[in-house]
C-alpha cells in the first residue's frame, strides 16, 4: 500500500498512465483505478480483504442498479464455502437487475 507525499495529489488517469509506462506485461496493466481515502484494516494494520471485497461488491451492485434504473431496498452479503460470495438484493424490477449482475464472479440472488 502506497501513499502520496503530503500536499501531493494524483488523479486516477495519472495512476493509469504511470502503470502503463512501468508495467512491462500488457495483460497486467490495470484497466481502471479507484482512489480510496481509507481501506479497511485488521488489528495489526494489514488490509482486511473480506471487508474490502464486500465494499466493492456492494458498489458494483449499486452501480448496476443505478444504470438499470432499478431501486434497491436492501443488500446483504454472505460467504458460502462452496459458492463464495453471495449477494442477496431486494429490489424493484428484479429480472432487469438479475440479468445485469450475472456477468460478475459473485453469485447474486435478486428478490422483489
């Protein structure tokens, strides 16, 4: 995890350009970057990946719902040993949102 120097700011585009110049393998160059001001941490200061993953999955669900014009009533995430992350969404216009979420690696269950 890296931080900028005090008083220095950087944009997502600048980070993408930097990555494109410094990462030799084209497939490893990120397609998008999201700047976070704070990451969830464990008690010893390491990034707490389950909470970060949950935050990102919820962000994707909300973004897809907004794009589809579907109102979300509630979102709940579970971890299933066989299925991995399962997101349960209660929303209006269920089929439209379910179709939008099917392209992601997490399993989604959308209910009216």
